[in-house]
């Protein structure tokens, strides 16, 4: 009994040391993180933290920080039905841990990695460290091969083909023959990966079946046998078609809604109230548009609207995530959340292949002009290139709808003529109200209530709404000002000051002025240097001149002699007139 207690105590110490190391942001190598077998962790909180840590740690240079882990744990608890208040408490405890002075014992951390590491001697090791393979099929086939040798090949053929068909298929796509594998991770998320035939042949090279033929023992590789089988799963292409109109010869990654419609509305009042009073802050016009946007996903999943819903609030625990939870309940495997921009804008995005609804969480928008272009393309583009790390890329139709949830002041790259973002400032009146959210999630977690909601959306009249252009909301103008390009932020500052300086020379803008072009550019570059604006986000002199002409109507002003130099100039209007023009240009049209 004492030995058992000591071992249990050692287990706890190892789990705590490794968890503390992760939260203190101690360097943990990518390979060591990859070895951690979360299934061996007994403490529920440590298991959740280490599971999230592994999930976020995608590349050798991307060890997640404390805040990323806390945010991901918060989201995971929300998805699991915890109240916002309880989820918030756990997330805050995790974030506060990084501030403790006491650091984990390094030697204990090293022991923990070894103790909680995956046993590489097990035949299933490759599958435990990779969600890109099918461990159930592999393990069954491996066991079949180990026990083979006394039966004919024909007696095993159906089992081998059936096991491969359960998760694999051969597809012809883009002129290439590929092996498609359907995988399910620990959260029941379904994903598809595409590999070249030689890659799979190499991976399954050890699945060799022994069989009797003419009283002699012979051998056949299971993968080769499946590839030659007449009844293997074979498709002439890959599609994601929510209309279900695609030819059966094509692999369709759409599997329908997760909830069946239910008649009635008696359970829907908490949902309606939350959407109107919290998500739309009491604005009925915004509320009706949001319902139409959600209904469009249910009624016309095969028609991409090109509008992204943005839910914004300064505080946590306001209920932003509830809309995502409802959509995830209705769409099941075809909905997901991403918590890092690289999972959406990065090179490897196979998780998007069979998704219709994607929630983009905190710490996403970086302010990069290049990322802005990528984000706009994702929202509106009719196709998307899907690529997994080390796998072949394929192009499929995109019906993705995006929702963004953020606490940041600058949520999205909104411009005065931008039509993609429907921005809502979420009310904080129920912030961290555990009783309220507990009752709300009881409704959301009810299949009958969500069945009624999907039925309501299925029958909601969407004809009067332009779902391809987002309406202006009270939060739209604020996002326009937050999203101003560098030249606009600079110009607004100049107009507010009523003066433009170039070295020791100051030009008063109260009245019309003739000012050298170089003075405008020098002042602008000085501003960029002070603000740390570099590269792609800066204007060159020609672009800056075109911008000033289009926004505040400056004109060519001839030449001006300054310090013995004849300089090309612009002619400005009075600052008051230019300010009016600037405000009109950046008001939402």
C-alpha cells in the first residue's frame, strides 16, 4: 500500500512539474512535446492543459505561450458545457501561474517527459504520435498479419479490404492518383488527408500477411492487396458539396447537419433573448440580419454569402461564443474553431477541407496588409487550396462561413467601402453571470431545443436581406477608424495639428498653402519611423501623392524656392475643408 501511495505521489509530482513548465513557458522541444502521451496523465486539469499545449504546438518554432494556453482551455471548457464564469476562473488561474517566482524543477521536468512519454516499442507508436493515420485499421491489420499463416488468402481478403475501406479511398484529383484518409481526432473532429500512393505504400510496408497456397506459406502485402481489389473504395474526384447534387463517383466530404429539425418554438425564448439583447445589444435590425445570416447557412449551405460576422466586446465572459456553440451543435463535424492566425492563413489548412462554419478566436488579426488580403479572399473566394503538412495539395469548392470573436479594439481590416464584415458590439449586461449562462447552455445542449432552432432557421424568411453585403452597425465606423492605413493615420494627425513640419520648417495649414512634395513625404516617413511602420505598410512618394489628391483634393502647386532649391510642390485647401473631406471619405458608405 505504501509503495502504491508513493508511486501515486510521484505521478502527481511529475504531472505538476510538466504542467508548471508548460505554463511558465520553459523551453520544451517540439520532439519532447510530441512524445507526451496525454492518456497517461491522471489529473484532469493537467490532462486538459497538456492536451491543449500539444494541440497548439504545431511546428518546432511555435511553442504556445501561457496566454494562448489559457485562452484555448477557456474555449475547451465552454465547448464542454462549463459556465462562462467557471471557464473564466480556470483561465485566469492559468494566466496568473506565469507570474509566480518559483520555477519548476528542471530535472523533475525531464523525468516527467520520460515517464509520461509514449512507449516507442509498442506497434501502435506511429499512430499515437500522429493523428494523420488510422490506428484502429492499422492495429487490426497488424494483428491479422501476426496471427496469419494457417489460412488461405481468400479467407482474409474481405477483412483486409473492409478495414482499408473503413477509412481509406483511392481518388483521382487534379490528374493525380491519391490515397484519401478520413481521420477522427480525440475531440471527434473529422479531417481528410491526401497522400501520394508511394507514401502510403511505404508506411504500410510492414503489413505483410502470411497465407497457405498449395501447402506452401506465401506472403502478400495488405496495402497492395487492397489497391488491386475490385471492391476498394474508388472516386474520380473530391468535392465538398452541401447541396448533395454531386455525382456518386466523387468523394463528397459533406455529411449533413448534426441535428434533425423539430417542430415548435417553446424552448427558443432564451436563445432569441440572448441573440437580441446580448449579441445585438438590443438592436432589432441587427438581430433580424443575424438570424437571416444564420438561416442562410441552413437553407442554402451551398451558396457562399461572403459576409463574416464579427462579435466584439472589451470584456471576457459576455457570451460571444454562444453563437459559435449553437452553430457547432447544428453542424457537428462541419464546424470548427481556430485560435491562431496560422491555422487559417498559414500554408497547412487541411482542417478546413470539410468545414462549412469556422469561428476565428482571439489573437488573430495582426494588422498586416498582406493578411488582410488573405482574410478577404477566404471570406469571398469560391475555391480553397487544401494542404496538409507533407501531403499533396488539392483544390475544392469553398462554402465557408466565418465568424470572428475578439476582445481587441481593432478586430478586422474594415474600410469605408468594405462589404464583408457585419460587426456587432456585444452587450456586457450578463458578463460572468454564471446562473444566466448555466440556464442558457442547458437550452443549447438540448437536442430538442436545437432541433427547434434549426427548424426555425430553416423556415425563416431571408428574401428581404442582402446577405452578400454587410449592413452598417454602430461598431462599423469605429472599426473603419481602427483600420486606417498608415497614410490616413498620418494625414489625420497632420489635419488635427493644423501644421506640417519638415525639419526646421513649419507650414501652417489654416489657409491654403503651397508645400514641397518632399516635405509631405519626409513628414510621413518620420511618422512611420516613430510608429514602427515598415515595408509593405508604407507608401512611396507617388502613391502618397495620389492618396492626397483623392482624399483631400490637393493639386499640383508648381515650384517653390527654398534654401536656394527649386522644389516641386502641392497646393492644399484650408485645413478645415480638408478635414471635412477626410471625414466624408472615411464615413461608411
